[in-house]
C-alpha cells in the first residue's frame, strides 16, 4: 500500500512538472517565459508574451492533459479509490506549480487541476466554471474570476459533498474526504494567486 502511495505521488508530480509553457515559449521566442510578462509558466502568460493564440491554447490543452493522464494512471495503479485519485490530483498540481526542472517555479495550476478534477469528479469543475463567470463577466478580469472561484468553490463542494455520495460519484468514500480534497486543492491554487490578489487589492488589476 505504501509503495502505491509513493508511486502515485512521485509519478503524478513528474507528469505535472512537464514544462509545457517553458518549452513552447522557448521554441517560439528563444526566450525564458519565467523572465517575460508576469513570469508565470502557464497558458495566459504564454499567450501574452508570444502574441500567439496557438501557443497559448497548446499550453492550456497540454497542461489539461497532464492532469487527466495523471489521475487516469493513478486509477490504473490503484484500486481506483478516491484517496488515490485525490492524491494524484494534488501531486500533479504541485508538480506544475513548483517545477523541479525550473528551479521550483511554475504555473498557477488551473489547467492541470481542471484536467485532474474532470476525472476525479467533474461536478467540481462545473461549479468552479460557474463561479468564475460570475466574477469575470462584469469585470472582464481573468484573475478576479480565478480568485472568486478558488475561494468559494471548496465551500460549495462541502455543501454538495453528501450529494456526491448519494449520486455514487465518490465510489462509497466518506464525504469528508471530498471536502478535504477540495480545500487542499484550492489552497494550492490560492497560494499561486497571491500576486494577482495583491494587484487586485491595490487597484493595479482592472
């Protein structure tokens, strides 16, 4: 059992650490994305510093696939219990956000998290997306949408946790595990959004 846990954490982290944005921006501009724009190693900054929608979209899709593949592999390596899938989802996001190959710099984890959660429990992604639009539509600010969704989603997930069990979406697991997973995942995302939050509070992000 311990070997399975270690394998899932290690493999998921390595999958998450595949430096999609770094490689594609390097290919497009011959420059280091960490030293361009916001320095974020993700889809939005890749698009903004290259001016290429193709590059931005490619980063988004590959990072999404990293999350999907990581959790599917964890399901294959284990008995498919929520504990293993949730652990894989958290690990792939940590790998993306704190990339060992890039000096522990990385992205903000949204695409990798979305891919992972689509496999773990797709309702979580729907809730996040709905909350994101609530903040984004009146402000047209991506970061405000991200922050609101990150902060509120785990609380909505906590309210829906028993429903998840009733719908058999947690495969008989304790609803409390879903709540813990939601808060841990959103905490990882929140920590990588501290700079955008500072900009929003200071009025620099309109």
